[in-house]
């Protein structure tokens, strides 16, 4: 599962659901985030890419762009 985080500056970051920064779309605090918006879950990276018009930046912690 994957999630996309859109910040207010217009950037979108791709995360794996288990990532500590993502926390299955709850973010680090586990509460509503005022600085951006989570979208997901998505079954695969292609589905996540199709959900946004901006280029996705892979999270540096969970590395969703790598095939484990």
C-alpha cells in the first residue's frame, strides 16, 4: 500500500503505508495535519502516480521507489 502527501507548496511525496512519516495516512503526529493533505491508500505506485498531476518525490526514509 502507498500514500501520497501533498504539502502546501505544491510538492507530492510518495510513501509506503508502514513508513513512520506516513503512518497509514496519519502522519507523524497521528492527528490532522494542517500543513498538507494525505491521499490514499493506493494498491501500487502506478495508481498513486495517476492520482496527482505533479511529479512524485519518493520518501527518503521508506524508499517506495525501490523493489524490496
